[in-house]
C-alpha cells in the first residue's frame, strides 16, 4: 500500500533530506586517495548526529554502519572498513540515510577518487543522467513504469548493464516502503503517480554485464564480471508543481 504524504510530512522529509545532502557535501570534500571507508562513515555519523537526526542505516537488519560504501565493482551495501583504503582511479558509491522527526531521507552518489579512466567518466555521467531522466517522469498521472522506462532508455543508449535484482522504493517513516521501482521496463505500468507519492529513485548501472551477486558478508553486492558499477539516488516527491527532490540542499 502506497502512503501519500501530506505537505506537512513532505516538509519534514525535506529537512531529513537536507541533512543527507549536507552529509554528502562532507563526503565529497573528504573523498581522496588514502582515506578509509571507515573514516567516511565517521564523518557522516557526526554530521547526522550534529543535526539532531538518526543514521537510518545503522542497525537496520543488523547493518553495522551509518553509510553503505561500495568501491569499484561493488554495487551497493558495502560495509565501511579501516582496511579499505581509497586509491587514485577508484570510484565509491556512498549511500546515506538520515531519520529526522520520524521521517527518512535517502540518497546515494558515486564519487571518483583522483583521476579516473574515460570509461569510468562515461559510466558516472550516464548513471547520473539516468537518475535525472527518472526524476523528470515523477509527474502527476504518469505511471511508475514511466520512471523505469526513462532509466532503462539512458542505460541502453549508453550500452551499460542494468542491475535487475535491486531498485528504488517508496520512502517515508520507513526506509523501504511501497512501491518498488524497477530500473527497467517489466510490462506492468504500475501505479498511477499522485501528489504526495515519494520514491527513492536509484539507478545502478554497470560498465559490463547486468548480473550481480552477494558476498559472504551477507551485504555487499558485486558485479559478476568484476567491472565497475555506479549508483546515484535521490528521494523525490510527486507534487502538482512537478517533481520535488527532497535530498538536495536549498
């Protein structure tokens, strides 16, 4: 069941989203060769707590950290570690959630470390483009699959693999709510989008094949061919005025 948010609830979600955006700004400044993913997690934890919010991910089904930090061929759900040191040419997806006054903001971004290859630049640019193509379809009376189709079209045009086992999701008082959002067409138009519908749109595109699998740690998802993957995500609301991105700084 999809719970459409009131304007009051959207305002709280926007405040939660801004805390996530501030956290991402801190990560962007910190990502450089030699930093560990554990240090990035500490930075985000401190930003979230300083802003009187709760790190949504920490303790979620036992997840041990405040961020998911997924490096290179890791797609999503990477666990921060003192042993994972970023090096020049890496990319890292940092997924951040913050709960503020009972509502969740959720956003991920993939950052280059130093100078990356042209193929990686293409991957990052296209995956970010896919995110915003999906956001543009968050219009009243569109179908949810219009969002999926826009993401798929960008992926196919750029000859990138599409992660099919994972996708976007509704957000509200819980991090994962209805509806589930595929990043490709399924043939099912899905629900009609109405004002107050909030979805975390998160294309995950690969430089190689579509296939992924989960590591033995029970969390980290990697590409089957070990080629790099990118992940971009915003929490977005449908409004009468058009899509409202809740996880960006004003």
